[in-house]
């Protein structure tokens, strides 16, 4: 969507606050010995307190309030009573929601407890790439150029990008145009970011794979060549200068 009046801005600020606060609190709450179902239910209570509804459930019938992916799961992991978090796990939480007709999306990867499996370099790369991408987005900038920046930065750090996952427009629905804001340069993509548009910008930075494939559960995605992936995501408003980061409160780039 494009922000055309104060009412729309306030609506986007409110739903973005709900998802950002929920993500931050879930990250702080996560610890070894907890199931991903426990963690999801904690997030569900926070979203409910805001009056917000789970976006993946509303839009696609996803079996959980939030997507929680662990270790070799790249994204769209289903919260489960069987999945117990362990020290050193790489975990990704993706929180998106609807509130009063507005939608926002954010996510972050982090380590449970101590970094005994050396995932921090991957996480740091993902954070740095998201921050650099956001700082280079403004009205008139080519979408493909931001993709090129993201892939170049990943390669510099010895990582790959996932080629079939990308960011997206958001606001009145979970996924809107411009869709497929990829982490690489699509030379056929001539689109440009538009001032006042709302987009969810996200990284998909990987150790080994360049394509995400769906498991038999119909949701969870893993890498075509295995390995690990880190994702960080903000919902932003494009301006003539630095974007407005609506989900800044999640503190994922800290």
C-alpha cells in the first residue's frame, strides 16, 4: 500500500508496534528446554493483548500464530510440542499480524543461549545486510539494485542468498505489490521503489544453499543443499531519504 493520509499512517504504526513488540518479547523469552509451541503460545498472548490476529493463519491457514524455524529449517517452521529448544540452536521467529485492517511483518534469527555451533557470523552478516539495504532504499531506487547490494554483501562475507524467497509490499494484505523483493539482482526487473509505499524488506542469507524447498508438512522450508539460513526483516515506509522503519521496536539490528 501507499500511505496517503494520517489515518493510514496511524494504522500501520499500530500494527507494526504489535508485531515488533511481540517479536522482541519472544526473542527475550526463548530459552533451552522450551518447546516451540510454548514460545508460539507466548507470542499469541501478546498479539491478542494488542487485539491483533495472526497473519499467516488469516491469509493461509497456517497452523500456528507465528513461524518458528530451528537449525536446518529455513522458514515457515510450524510450532510444535515435539520441538524442544537446545543450547546453541539457531532459531528464526517470523511475526506478522493484522490489526484493524492493517498488516505488518517482521522477523529475526538468533541463537538460544551460547553460540556453541558458531552461528553468530551468519547472524551478524544477515543483520548488516538488512541495515545496509534499508539505508539505500528511497523513492526512485531500482528494486534490482537493492537485490544486487544484498547478494554482493553476502558473497563478500562468504555466504549465499536464497533465490526463491524475497520481501514484499504490505499494508492492506500480508503480501502486496511490489512482490518478490529478491536478495539478488534480477536484470529483467525494471521496477523502482515508490515514495510513501510500505514494504517488508527481508534477508535470506545462507551457508550452503541457494534455493529453499518445502518439506512434506506443506509449510517448513529447508535448503536444497542443506546448511543454515539467517533472516531479518523490517516493515518500512519508503521516503525521499532514509526510510521510516515501522518495526524499529523489535531491536533486531541491535
